[in-house]
């Protein structure tokens, strides 16, 4: 769909609870430096062979992961699972949206179905947060999951590099400021406000903050992919 999403209230039309809503975003539909950086590097990858450090992965085997939840506890539901992968044409973003909390099981099934061929996860603080929440919520729905064979946490890598890179903190926003200074997000919503935005939506309130949260998740995935490329460039 690119970035011109329909209204959230339009997304809930049709059969509910059996199917989640899937949003596909092509990398060239996202503005900003990380998207351009990823696009330029992916051109070199198409059909290529990779000779990387054994500590890392071939890009086409990686599953980029970023989730949005209704709170920080493991018991809190996941309402959006953002995933991305690389193919011969570039970076493809898939977002699985629970139009209603009862669709959480559907987005779990949809996400784990796309990880079957890419069991290597790349995230930002996902070893602590995203992976444990996904597994906990899948267990709550009695779902069989594909175990993550290897998890590359970009947060941990850049935390070790923080002093050398002049970072004031280790966050995606700070990494964007230092590494991609020309990148400016649009439709910005702070991550702390996302659970409340979804709650207002399901309570029948304004759907626009949820649209902004979907954009927020998209930008996080693009930045994550760009940072992963930087890690590969700097690998010994």
C-alpha cells in the first residue's frame, strides 16, 4: 500500500477475527536517508553471493522484527507485528495489524508463517523485548512457533560502540540523529504514546494516531535494516 493508508475504520470492514490485515510497503515508498541507504546497497546484493563474518548473517536470510504492544508487560497484547526481509528486488516490509484485540492470534499465526524460511531475526532490543513477547503471546494462543535460530540485536551492538560514535543514548532516534542526520520522520508519534493511541481506537475514538503508529513502525524497520547494513560494513 505504500504510505497512503486508508482510514483505520476502513481497515476493519469485512470478516473479523479470522484474518488479520496485512500492509505491504515497498522500500522506495518510504522517504528519508535510511531508505535511500538501504536501496543503494540492495542494488549490489541482487543475485549476489555474500562473504561475511561468521558472526553475522547473509542479508537474505534475515528477518527484521519490530512489534507494537498494548503495554510493556509480557501479558499485554501485541496489536501490530512489523517484519521485513530482503529479496532480489529489495527490502519488503510486511505489517500484520490486529483490527480488534481478538485478532491477536491471527497476527501471531501470520507472522510465524513468514519466518519459516528466515529463522534468523534482526531487531533493536528484541532479545529482551520483541522475541520474548512474541513467544509469550503465541503460547497464550496455543500456537506452534518456529524457533529463532539466531538473534542479532542491533541495540547490543551499538551500545558497545556508543562512546566511539558520540551517542548521547542508544535509541533508534539517537542513532538516526548521529548516523543519518538528514533523515526526518513524518507523522511522528512517540513510542510511549502508541499503546494509548491503540486503546483510543478500539474504544471508538480517533483512528489517526494508529495510522501514525503504523508509520512509526515502518520507519523503525527501515532504520533497523540500514543499521544492519552498517554493521555488516564494519564487520571484521
